[in-house]
C-alpha cells in the first residue's frame, strides 16, 4: 500500500511509481490502468509514458491525486506488461482529503497618513490550524494603491504561521480604502482584509 498522506480538498499532488526490470531482459508496458474505488480522484498524468523497461533499468510513471470530498480515497494502479508469467503488477494507493483550517489577522489594516509617493508597509498573519498543508496562491486588491511583493505560492505547514507584507503607495493625499482577498490553491477564499490609508475620517485618531 502506498499512502499519500493528507491533502487539502481542492489541492492536487503528484506521485510516482517505479517499475524495474530485474529478470535480465527488456519488458514492454502494454497498458496502465487506474481503478478508483469511488470518484476519479487519482489519474495517470503521463500522456506518453515510457513503454519499454530496459534490462536492469527503471521506468517512472506519474499520477496525481486531486480530491474534492473529505475522507479517505483508494485506488488500484494496474500495470500490464508483455511477460508471459506475472505480466500484471498492481499497486494499492490511499489518500486522505481534509478540510483546510486557516486563520487570518488582522481584519483591518490602517496605514495611517502617508505622503504621496512614499511607501508604508504593514503585515498580515496567516496561521494553518488544520492537519494539512495549504498554499496561498493569490492576493487580490480592489484598489491599485495597495499591493504586495510576496512570491506566490506560499506554502504553510500544519501548525505554522506565515507573515505577508502589504504596501500602500498613495499618488496623492486623498483618503484611500480597499480590500485584500487571500485565496488558497484549493480555491478557498479567506475573509478579506479591510485596508485604509490617509483615511483620517474613518481611521484611528491616534494615527493622526
């Protein structure tokens, strides 16, 4: 049994199976079949896999697991070869799909007063409180004066917290408001972070 471990719902992982010729001759692969117990979560990824395993050589076959339903999933991978005896080899594969649990804070970021053309930076924290790793794949803004310079995707392991830096670069002294939307690779969109800058009418008085 090959255990793929836990994967966030909506995420995709790639795994590989090696086939080795140990009998002193070449072996030809005739067919590769993936039999899922339920759903179609595991599939072969190689459109044109190597069809001949040279004597004492190894061929690597690629597959993927992309669950969209919570729970355990099983599949059997069957490799048919041209051997007269024992020409069929099978590998049982198991994966567990889990719901990602992520916390983001703060919900509101106030950059305070910033002169035109200057840059102000503030941090947003993202904590993975679940049992599977998650990937931050996108940070979208609805106002161009707000942005980020992080290299995405950012992977967060279970129990870890990552800090992302957001920036505010005003073109003038006018009040600016907006929102930052963080999306995981699984498609989960976190609650947006409200953004404010040069917003003396709605912001914290202490900043002004």
